[in-house]
């Protein structure tokens, strides 16, 4: 029973790891992986000296920081609010509407975002113009606006979905605590502050730490569909750069070096984050 | 004392009203862009351009859908996506079940080693280029195997399945073994019926993933006749994107290119999400359970 799965992992997970060796070679498809010449660390030297590298690294980290700072608290807030809703049907309806974008492809969501924000026909610019007299804003083509669009669209897709774990943690809080607080005359706010929030503290901590472990990853499908030529200075991240320069311009070895750099940092981040979780006395991921 | 509690009551009532309103508004806000596209897809392009479309179709017509289906390409792309999704999901479930069952047994020899072997691939994720070279050297380009094989199993879903199987009472299996049933019979006749809920939710997750993914298709499928729905849509959006940039550059002719596809693009978007909306009611019954099992790591 286990043979197919072992073969799968060897061939499609471990073989590509071995394939990372081309970062130290001058890979050409005709020569094959073994036939290509060794060049040592040349690609890494080129990488660290190039302007592009620092640009895509900065963009990758910045987009992650924005998503973390603005995106991380939203599910917590939504879960706190949802938890106070007493009418079951209302709660369920709101939840289902908020979860929905999570199941929709980034192509569709990106297409919608671009359409809605279009300077000529987009509904957002129309509303801005008619209600506030603001001239059309080129949201998608403006380097100042693009990260905002990126962050908000990420929140749109994932914030509702992110509430699930918090709501589950809230559901496991002992109702007697609230009863006791009520008898003592504690207001709703105090109950949230002193009972609900401490009750989900460890969930928040774990999810926050896990999120930090993925600071080097940017959703490739989201970035690719939202980005365009005029905002590459802020929208080009490691993975889209590897795709464009590596595959479309066939710069295989050079971009593999970049990919390997990303994988290694990502690996170190996740492993150290796991140590951190364990130090907090929680169960780690492995 | 009485007064303060009444004050609390009023404050709470107002807070509650505000709470319901805020949540209602945010969920409508999450839905609005999709709703707007739906309205736009049934509106005339004149109305879209003039900015008259907001919540309801203006000058209702099916023109965009007719144009979309005219050349038949979109139907081919839909059929391709259905094939990719159905076979992909079946392969996924087959492999996930086959792998999760033995891994859920503590008596399995070398279990912890195998788990480490599998977990490591979640931590160290190799880049796009080596995978691309592998698929290319295996001669899988332009076949759907280039999509299915590298994604036969999602490690995360495998662990969800394994955790679920570990939670089933062992006595059932033991009694089946006592009756002389072998591993295969226990798996197919005892375990699978018990796993129905998790099989349902994982299949839906896999299927939605296949339906929605586009990057792999973009990488590995170059023939136009083999393209998936999402890639067709992606190309459509990118076109509009390009004309939008020309427009930003101030050229007049670009406006025409930009304005025509807006309604058609909306129609394509609606077609691409409709299947998701159709399975969503079934999906939502299962996904919360799937997520919660996944979060309890074993």
C-alpha cells in the first residue's frame, strides 16, 4: 500500500531537491543536469550583487509585513464579533458569506478586483467621483496604491476563513466564567477583555508564530494575477521573478539559486519558529 | 444599582444593534464585488461604460454570454477543466487513502521514519525551476499528467486523513481481523464507510483546488486546445490589463479595446465561479470539520 506514496515523494518531492544542484552549475537543457558545467557560487555572487535581488527580496518581505500587520488582526476581530451574535441563523449566514471568497480562484478574484478598480469603468472610481468628486485613481497601475490593493484583496479572501480556528477556541471556553462575570456585574467589554481574549491567547500566539515562519512566501497566484508591468517596482516578488526571468527567459541556474535561497531561509524560519512554540510550552508541529 | 443595570441594558442593546449591522455590512461587502460582476455580465456595454451599473443589470441582455460561447473555445476549456478536476480528485483520494491508512497504524514498521520523510517535504519546499525541469525531462509537457503527478497527494490533507483514521475505535477493526479479513478488506469494507465524512470534505477540497488552480497549467500546458478555463480567464484579464496600461499612457485608440471586453470578462468570471457556488452548500457542511481535524496535529 505504501509503495506508490513513497515513490511519489521520492520522485516529485526529493528529486527536485536534488535538482537544486543546478544552482551551482551552468544548466542548459541540452546538457542535462549532470552534463552541465560546475560554476560553484558564481550565480549566488551575481545574485547578491544584482539590484533585482534586493528589490524582489524587499518586496517579498514588505508585502508579508503589510499582510501581517493589517491582515492578521482582522480574523480575530471578526471572530470576537461573531462570537457575540446570539441569533444562530444570522451568525451562520454572515459566516458563509465571509468564507465564500476563500473558495474562489485568484484568477477570478483578481479579475474582479481589476474590474472593480478600473479607472474608467470600475465601480469604485465611479462612486468616488459621484460621491466625493475625486478624479479616477489608477489603483492597479500606481505603485503607491498597489500594495494596498494587494493587502486588502488578501484580507477579502482569507479573513473570514481565518475566523474558524478562533471561533473553535472560543467555543471551548467554559460558559461558567461568563456567568460568574455577569453576576459580578462585568460589562460585555470586560467579559471580552478578561475572558474571551485570554481564552484564545494561545491560538493567537501559535497562528502568529506560524505566520512569521512564512515571511518568505508570497502567494504566487495572487501576485501574478494582480501585478502588471507598471508596478513591478513594488509588485515583483521572489516567486514571480523566478517565473519571469527563470522560465520565460530560460535563466534556469541563476533563478534556481534565488529559489534555493528562498527555500533555505523559509526552512530555517519554520524550524526556528517551531522551537519557539515548544519553548512556550505548546505542542510543536512535529 | 437598578439604574446602572438598565443603562448597561440600553448600551448593550445599542452595541448589539451596531454589532449586527457591522457584521451584516462586512459580509455584504465581501459579496458585493461578485454581485457587481453578475449585474455587469447581464448589462449592456454602454451601461457599464457609462457607470450606470451598480446592483442590478441595466438594459438586461445576454449579449456577453453569447459572445463568450460563440467561438466554442470556452466550452473546450470548461471540458478540459472538468477532466482535470475529476481525474485529479480521484487520483488524489486514491493516493491519500492508500497512504493514510497504513500511516495511521502505530504497529507499522518504520512509521516515525516515514512520517519524518513526509513531513520534511512540507518544511523544505523546492523551487519552481527544478520541478519544471523534472516534468519536462519526464516528457509530461502538454499532457495533464504534468498537473496530476506532481500533485498526487497534498501532504496536509494526508495528515488530516491520517488523524481522522487514528480517531476511529480500534475494536471495529480488530473484530474484522478476528473474522479473518485481510488489510485490503478491512480498508475497503470497514474503514471506508466509517471515513465517509472526511472523504467527502477532502474530495471537495481537492476538487475546488483543481478547479481554481491556474499556475501549473500556465507552466506545463502550452497548447491552446488543452487550456483550462482559469488560464483562458487569466489571459482575458491580462489582455484587459495591457489595454489599461495603454490607456494610462493616454492613447485614444486603447479605449475601444478596453471597453468591449468588460461585460464579456464579467460573464467569464460568472461562468468560472458558478460551479463553486453550486457545490458551496455541500462544501460548507464539511469544511469546518476538515479544518479543525487538520489543526489537531497527530
